[in-house]
C-alpha cells in the first residue's frame, strides 16, 4: 500500500498489531469452547484471557522467533506462551495454522468491507446532494464525444448514484460471502477439534461457519470479493473520466476545487489540472489489477497449497487501502466540484441547434416523409451547419423540400429545450424514490 | 468462439439470426406501445407484426446494406422496410440504435446465463451423486502436496458442490443485474419516446427497466457479469486441477473415463492422459481473460462511446460459449470419473502412519508435555520415517521420552482412521441438508 | 476471431487447410531426412511428396476420424494414409504429435508476425507522410487535458512514429523468439529420432532449432510474443485516443474521414462520430487481454501438459487477427484524417495567451525575481484570464510589480509562437533522420 | 512492497532518499549545461553542487511543504532552496516537473533491472551447476502428469537454464528501452530549454535521450518493461511448479532443503512442505499482475495525463522488489535442492516398462506392421500392465501376433535406458556450449 494513498483507519486493519490481536481472540475464543468440552481445563482458558486480553504483542519479538522457526503462527504462539505462561500449551489444541490465518483474513476483509461501505455511502450522499442541486442544470449530452441531445447535469450524477448503489449491493454480497470462519483442522475433517468450536468462534467474531473447509477457506470467496472491488473501482474510474472530460480547457463545464496556494504546474503558473480525478483513474487500475491473481488463487492443489498467501499479503491491503482512499477522494471531489452552468449553455449552443436534429427527423416522418427521405433532408441541412456554414434552423427554413412538410413556424417550435427535460422527474423518482 | 469448444444451444443465442429476431421483437413491441400512445397508427404496428413475425431476415442482404451505410441498425431497419413495406417508417420512432442493441445484448446475456445455470445444475447433480457414493471412501488429505491427514473422497466432492452452489448464486445475481431494458433515446432522457415504451418492451422481453441509461445501459452491469463467469471458471479449474493431480501416475487415485478406441498419444500407446481436465484448465484461462476488458469497458466517455462494442462482440459469445462447454465437459468427467479406492488406501499407507502425527502431538500435550516439547518428540520420530527409516509407530514406541507419557497401547490406539472420519456426517449435512 | 474485424490474409494463416498443409510439410521434410539416415526407405519419402504435395486434405474427413480416435494428429495421419497409401506407415517415425503441432504453431505465429509487420509498416508510412505534412501546423499541447504550451501536429505524429518503430522492433524480436522448430520426441530426448531431422525441418520451414524442448517448445516464447502484441495494441489505443479527443465537438481539430452515404447515427442525422478510433480502442482491449492467459501457459506441468492448447486455439488467431485488422484500420484513419489547422489556431487562442505563462515566469526570474515570487506574479495575472477576466497580456501590463521587471514591449515579445517551434527540426531529425 | 519479500538493495532504489538524490543530480547536471549556455551564471551552477552534493534532503520537511503546495517537485525545489540559498532560483530553468520525475523513474527502473539481472545470473549459475551435476541422473519424463519416457534431471535443469537466458535477454532489452532521459519542457518542444541540456543529463545519468517526449516519456517503454518482468516471473513459476510436483509425497524425487529447527506445520510435526516454491508461485502472480495496469498507462491523454503516476508508485517498487526477492529465493532453492536419484529410478520402474512403448511401436512398424496395427498391438499389451496385470514386456512376449514380428530377444533389447539418454550431450552442448 502506497502511503500517500492510505487512510489510517484502513491501514490499521492490516497492521501487525491488529492481526495478532485477531489471532489472539480466535485462539482464546476457541480455548473457551474447547474447555467447555472438557478437553482442556477451564482455568486455562480463563488464564489465557486474563493474561493476554490487554497485552500488547511484541511484533519485533514475534519476527525474531519467526526467523528461527520459519512459521508465523508458531512464532506467535511461542510469544503468547511468554505472556500467558504454562497454560499456553492448551492454546491451539486440535487447530491448524490456517484455522487462525484464514479466519483472521475473513475478519480483516469483513472490516475492510465495512469501511469501504462507509466510503461508498459518502460518495452516494455527495452524488445525491449534487444531483438534486443540478437536477435541472441543462447541458449537452454527448455520445462518441460528439454533441448529441440536451440532458441535465443532475441526470449524469443520478446515473452515477444508481451505479454506486449497485456497487454497494455487490460489496455487501461480497462481504457476506467472505465473512466465514473455519476451525476445522488440518484437512477440514474436525478430527482433532469439535465442530462446535468453529461455531462458537464464528459467533464471537461476527462470522458464519464455512460449511466445507479443507484446511483453508475456499478461495472462490476471496476471488468474488476482489472482483467486486474491481467493478467498483471501474465505476470510480467512470466518474473520474467524466470530470476529467468536463474540465478540459475547451469544455470546462466543471472543475475540481482548486485551493488557495495550490500550484497546478511547476513550470506553467496558469494551470488548473484535474489531478485528483486523474489520480483516481490510476488508482482504479491499481485496484482492478488485484482481481487477476485472486482468480488464480482459486485452484489450490488438493486440500490447499500456500501460493495464495503471498498474493493476499499484497492484494489484501493494497486493494482495500487504495479503494478506500479513492472513495473518499472521489467523495471530496464531488462535494466540492465547481460547476459552470453558463458554460454548459454556451457549449450547447455551439452547434447552432444541431442537437435538435432528431426531433426534426421525427417531425418530418410524421409529416409523411419516409425515414430514408427524412434522414437525407436533415443530414443535408445539418452538415453545412457542422462546418459552420449557416445555422441549422436557417438552413432548414431555406430548403423547399423541408418546408413543404414543415412550416417555418413548426420548425421553430421543434427547437425547444423543455422538450428534452420533460422526463427528468420520472428518472429522478426511479433513482431517489 | 472456438468450434470444438462450442455447444449448439449456446452458439444459437449468438447467431445473427437470433440477434435480428430479438431486434425485431424489441422494435415491434415498442411500436405497439408507441401506437397505443397515438404517435403512430395502430394499423402500422399490427402490420409490422403481420409481415415480419414469421419472416426470415436475410443476413447476407443486411450485410450488404451495412457495407454501404456503415451502420448495423440502419441496415437492419432498411431490410425490415423491404419486408414490411411503407409502414416500416413507423418503426424505431424516437428510439436510438443503442435502445435496440443494448436491450438485445441484455436478452442474449440473460439467455446465456440460463443455459449456464443448466450446466451448473448438471455439475451440481454429478458432484452430489458422486459425493454421496464416496462419502466414506477414505483417502489421504494433502496440504502443500504432502500427505497431511485422512479425509474422504466424498468430502472433496462435497466441498466442490458447496463452491458450485456459491457460483450458481453469483451467476443468478449477475443474471438479474444484466436483465435490464433501456428504451430511452439518444442520451437517455426519453425526449422522443415515452418511458412507458421502455416498460412495455421490458415486460415483453422478460427484463426490468434500467433506471438511468445514457443512450447505453451502464457497463458496470456487464463487468459484474463477466467477473462472475471468471470466478466460476476458476472453480472449474480447481476441480480440474484436483483430478489432474489424482490421475498422475504416482498417485492414480482417480482417472478420467477412457473410451474404447481412444488414443492417448500418437507415439506412446500406453498413455492415458487427463486431457479433458487439462483442457478445462485452459478453457478456464480463456473465460477468465474476458473479465479484464469488461472492466475497462465501464468508463465510457460522457453519455457513451462505442469502444465497448467490439469488446462485447468478442467476449459476449466467447466467455459464455467456452464456459458452457466447460461446464458440460466437467459434468461428464465427474459423472464418469473412475475412482480407485484401493489405491487411495495404498497411498495413505505410504508414509507409515505419519498422517497420525498431529494426534500423537495432542496426546502428548494432554499427557503433560509442553507444546514445544511434544512437537520436538514427534518430529524426531517422524523424520526418520519420512526418510524410510522405520515406521513412525515403531519409532515412537522405541523412544523412552515418549513412552513415559504414552504407553505402547495408548500409542497404537491413536493410529485410527475412524477418528478422522467421525465428523463426515456433520459436514455432509451442512452441504446437502 | 470476429468476422467483421478479420482480414482474409490473416484468417488464411489460421485456417484448417493451412494447418494441415503445414503439418504435411513438416512430416514430409522429416521423412526426407529420416530416409537419408536409412531408417525408412528413400522411395517412401519420395512417394509421400508425390502423392500429397498437391493433394487437398479433406477437413471434414479428418474431423470425422478425430471424433472416433479423439486425437487430431492421429486423425490427420490416418487421412494422410488414405492419400499416400501403404508408405504412410513411414511417416511420423519417432516423432510425437507435439513435434508437428508446436512447429506448426511456430510457423503460423511467424507468418502472422510478418503480416503484422506489414501492417505496422503501413501505419509507419502513413504517420511519416502526415507528420511531414503537418510538421509546422501549430496547435496547442495539452497536459491533463488542459492547455499547456504550443506544439505542432506533426510533432504529435512524429512521436507516434517513434513509438511504432519501437513496437516494430519488439515484434521483430518476438517473431525471432517464436520462430523455432522442435522435432525431439516424447520428452525432448531425441530417443527415437535423430537431432539432424529437427535441423533439416527447421531449415526447410524457415525456423531455428529449439535448443531444449520437453515434448513441447517452452511457452515463455509464446508469452513474450503475446505480450509484444499487447504493448503494440496499447500503442494503437494511444493514437486512437488522441484522435477521439481531437474530434470531440468542442475541440474538432481533426476528424476521421466521413464518406458520402455514411450515417453517423440512426436517430441524429447531424452526427459524425469517431467510430473507427473508438473501435480501435475496443480492439486494443481484445488484443491486450490475450497476454494474461499466455503468461499462465508458461508453467506447464513437468515435460508438458496440454492446458495451453485450448488457450492458443483462442488467442493465436484472435490476437493476431484483431491486431492485424486494427493496424490497417488505424493506417486508413491516419491516411485519410481530416485536419483543421484553423481550428487548432482558434483553440490555441482561447486562453488569451496563457500558454505563454512559463516564458513570462522564466523572464521574470531572469529579471531578478525569485522563483516563488515570479510564480506568484504570473499566477495572479493568469487566474483572472482563465476565468475570462481580461487577457493575460493585458493583465500583466497592468501589474506594476511585473512592469518594474519587464516592460510592456518586453512582455509582448514573449508572446511569440516561433519561440515554441524553433526545435521542431531537431526532433524531426531524431525521428526521421 | 511486502516487507518479508523485500531485499534491502532493491528497496533502497525506491526510497525517498534515493529519489531526491536522483532528482538533485538531474537538476544539478541540467544547471551545469544551462550555465554553459549562458542562461544562468556558472557560479550558480557550481554553488548548487557545492551546497547540496553531500546534503541530506529532509524527507519530512519536503512532505510538509508538499502538503501545502500539493506538488511534489515544487516541494523539493523549495526545500532545495533552503539548502542552496538564493542561487536555487536558477535551478529547474525551462524544465517541467516531468523532466525530473520521468528521468528519475528511468534511472530507478534501470538500476532495478541491473539488480534483477544479478538475480538472474545467480539463478543461471545455480541451474548450470546442478544441471551438470545431474546431467546423467535418469528420471522419468512426464507428459500430462503421466509417465512418458526416460529423461534426465539435468535435462530438466538445462531447459530452465535456456529459458532464463532468454529471460535475461528480454530484461536487457527492456532495460535498454527504458533507459532514456527527457528534459524537453512542458510539451516536449524544448521551448525553454536547449536540447543539449537533455543530452548532457542523459550522458551523466547513464541514459540515452528520448527522441520525442511530450512532457513525459512515452509509456510503451514502461509497458514493455513490466511485460518483460511478467514473462520472467512466469518462468520462475514454471521451475517452482516443477519442484512442487517433484516434492509431493508420492513422487518425492527432489525436495527443498529443510533446515534444522524448521517447522513444516504447527499441527503436523511430520510435514516437510515445499513452501518456498509455493511462495514463488504466489510471488509470480504478484509480479505478473503489474503488466496489466502498465499497459493501460500507455494511452495517456494528449501530451500527457497523470493517471500513470499512482500506478507506477505501486507497480514500480512492487514488481521489481518482489521479482528480485523471488529470483534470490529461487536461486537458493536450486542451490540447496535435495535430489533423490534412487527414488527417480523407483518411480521410473513403477509402470513395468511401459515407458518403452513407443520404441516397441516403432520396432513393430519397422518389422512390417502398419502404424495402426502396431499401435493396437502395443496398446492391448500395455493397458493390462497399466492396471497392474502383468509386466508390459511379459505381456508382449506372450502375444503371438507380436512375437511373429519381434522375438523375445529382440523385445528385451528394446527395454534399454541408454537408448533414451544417448543425445543428452548434444542438448547440453546446445545450451552450455
């Protein structure tokens, strides 16, 4: 994870301190249940909590032990024994490292998802506020980068809102899929541990049980999780791309907030660059790339191999941290986005009414022209206007084959913005209820 | 799509004939509603159905027109006019090409999902049958490719079953997400078409309405769809990898069915290769690669650009056709898989009881050894057995530091397979109810 | 491969007819050398050529045999025996299927690379012609989508030219890497075939020998090949993106050629969309996605598994066919690109001289201002101009803190386009010599 | 970059301290040449070196400034002014931030490539040593995971050696491609800086000049670089996969070195897992994933956008650090790999001579059988042996249709290992000269 694209809350989830704390809780909750089953003394389970509940685990010490034993969970348990004392031998009874590691990863990914959902909520709130604000701010809609027909800036934002709501549902589903606990032993058979331990730990850690684990929790769950983040990051990129387009010099319909003292360029003092949304575009690529190795992690050998582990040490923090940062950066951009309605109007007027070409086409067919004929009539009056030769409406009025079907008055009536915005309320009510 | 990995049913969904049929239905249903609104004559809408309901669209003719006009929907509409006659000018009123294209793609992806769900059901049925058959077929569980502890072949299959059930739910969700209709005009504002047309077509085509379209249906829906296929294909690869491992000469616990007359190798007549599952591994890669460009398709420019179109012409058919083929190939492999329980037993015996090492470890700690001490005692008796020097049980019996804690009798008692299978029923009931 | 994005020459390389022709040549050349070594009769080798040199292989018949024997090379050899007669038993002596399949793939990929190099040459020629034509066509350079400083349209094209030259070298390298022949038997040991057969076939087929094959040619070669295509396709996307930007309504500095009779939109007759370059953007994604599975193909199991095969049946044709199409489409776009120098000038003037801000900054520092001070002086006169409040030059002239350092005359002198184009010749000579 | 997969030498290249040091050198060398051109005073250029040559840049201070000005290069220059004093205003004359940033990245990637080449050399040396050691260590070759024909362990390693030599050439090419310097100003026109500055800095920093930059160095160079790393990482995965296979319990032909005190499993003290090569498999995925966003970085907008920057902050360090670690881990694994020749022999004997089936097939055809007939004769004697019913040689001897063509004596003669290893020298001389 790249420090400048890291928020402390998300980083904390992935710290060694958090990890060892979660490991401890899993072990201690398991010990509680193992003790209840009579396998280990109840006093031992109590002692474990007493001694270590508020202990700080010494990360450097654990690292030191790991360098010797070359096994992270054993290193942790050895250190735990240094804290708990003799009763530590009752910890981890019948468990295997993956019981701890995988359940911990589930907890981390679940907590990360909760933070990401907060970020999405902030994006959604910003989108809604600005969408309502600009519900009727008319601007040109563009397909292929070319002026098409009028729309409103609020409609753009409403579409993004709907997309982020879908993203939120995807993330909720992914969170639920990954929120599972496995305490099932070396090959998932519960040979040395009772299934009720798994149920107890799951309950305490806010997870559900994994129905069939094989030492590890199956990696299709994680692949689905990272795929969900990849889709969401692509939605982030979509909004970022829109804003970058709107801010380009020739368009300038909206602009990222530019603070006092900010410098756009070391060499060109006049510049105000959409660097936040460009950055979001790059962050989206960073998040998205994490889906591929997560998918390759699914086909582990037999009951498990450990190839997924190094991958997850990378993509676990990276994808969640960078998406978390991106969501809040995006929310900030939207919240403070500077919108220029006059410029929107100016741009819309640029093609001299060509944006009404479809309406003229339809009117001509309704006035009896064949579709082909109408198309040809409109196109021959539009293309000169495109080249700057006469305004579209004037050209039409001067074309006798047009005017036998539509009078000058009827033609003028077709050039009407309200015609294009009449259903904005319908769409808003679909999105915002 | 690669002919040898194509089933006709899925190919049919993507044929030009299907596509034009769906386009026609969308246009004709839309015309019905447009007529009801009084925009076009009702007789025209009727005539469209009458003339074209059972017509065969001439693909070559449409191609010919497209070469001239360079626009596929206009080419289709021109051909439709050749069939319907003058009333054709009432078709497509207020609509834009994407209304037809995108809604058609939704229909195709939805139908493809239905076929894929059938394939998944076949895989699930095969997995269930074989899982129940081999519920108690004991074999060694392996982590890191190394013998770990006993499990059963049925448990392996039960795990795959649970994974495919998750895959099925993911696909159902993805299907629902992509089953949307947009008939909203050039920039999604319903300027030239009433929203009720969209609702009518959606209803007739088995879709829901897209709340906010922008000429196109937002591509996060499609990205989520292809991502779901990618995860499922990775699950296919997981099972394929397991079978490839089980069939390798030194393991040979299971084998793909090898038919009479089949030749494993042109040069080595003795060979029986797991070519179907190797092929599935490759097909999984082909399906998986389609997620990346689907994600890149999300950030279209403004109200739409058309970069997604060529991508979808490729990945739409490719990903669904190859996954469809893979699912049925996989189902066939599982249905006819030849399983060798005796060989499973032989392999399990190979390490001379080392697979019981954890149980010995636990017994030693319960008999008072510290975890560290117990680990060391077990390891020093296990490693010679690993090298073929003495059986593990014999080594333990000969180690005084062990026998002061556990008698020979107690030790023998620990080497018991039933201990490992006692919870198989619990797990099966989690999966199969 | 998608028919509409397929050129016949490239498709021919991947046809069954081509494949069987190459297979035959490999087998027949091998038989020549095997006969010279005295292992089979020389007359047999001659007969093979005589009977089959001009034969047409019956693809349907081979398919029929394959359905029975489930092995493509055996099916081909069986059909070859139907043509050649009894001597056919001397074909394939000591060879294994992969000797034929892998060497054939090398031939196909090599031929495909040659066609792609032709396509790149056409792109290069077009870029050079247009670069020289527009060497001095001044336009604004943009960073972050924001006006920066003047450049020339020819410089943009010269940069693309240099990038495509690099791409060409990469493809030549990739071609050379994949142009290898392996005729080394079941595990690459030449147990049943003399290494001289490999050398002979390599020579005849225009390849080099693979130093160590393992039944198959190692797949790092193919991974490098598809990675090279991926990089080139990204360069295609870069040019396409530039043109899409230049064509957008507000910019319109250049435009794809729009032919008579072409329709930009079924609904909006005024539209002229950059659909070719949008299409190239999508095709780039399709080519690029093929690198990932090619990379996954590298780690085959032991001396080989066949998972790579289905992947290559897909990506072999797809990546080469789509890139081939893209290169020619791109060349056509560049050759016929409509350029609007007046519009370039208009756009450049839009910010009222802000594009000279750096030069003013430098002049101020040389006149004794600190960097910080100069930056601040420029920025405070630039930002109002950005908002449309006064022209930048006028603002500067009215700022006393500026004019104490630079006179009005000196200031005017700084607003000079020639200053920015003085090194165009230097750059052109770097690229075009 | 993940601390546990990071070697200090590579990490140092990417430290802030290194970065600022390189920035300084670029600026100071540029100032030298700018001074020679008479644009700034020579004394100023000297003073810059004098004051800052041995200065330590205060990373925290630079961060603090950046938080205010939101621009990293300006923050650095501001801090440099704190060190150098008034002459600092002559630094960065006519340059733009990207001149510094991009040239710095070139230096870092070039240095990283040099370290990676060292790592590859270590892998190559290890492979060569072990290949020569095991040149004649016979083992079974496997295709599809199934025994095929004999090979030698040295041949496996020789193949890997050849692959890594190819990888090394690819990396050398990629290094050369990325080793370029751009000091060309805001849009690459050298408006405010003489091209000779670029040439001077390039020379001093060990780079070549970028012929056409556009503020930035074109990103196809970087895409090619990361693609080369992706291919190499896949080659790492190939060797890792081979070793994982060889170590699996049923095969155990080779094993990662297992040190004293090492613990294979927290729960199963008997385990010796191939964790290093499993880890390499995962690291390969982490490196490989970095190619995709590097490819997406190529199509920057116009003369540049900054979306690539965040991507490169991630993948620059991550891909090089993780591959560097992987190469040294791999070298260590190979250097200390424990090889079990007896077990190789045992495994080879397991199929009762079936590995000689091709030789029998060839002998039968040479004795007059048709290919089809010979295949059938061999297969019907092989399949029972596969099932454990009789040894293959015995079955053949008992088959009259075989023995009319080949006597028992002739048959026995065919079961000869030396036949398979006779060309090992030929292959070794191809690889090692």
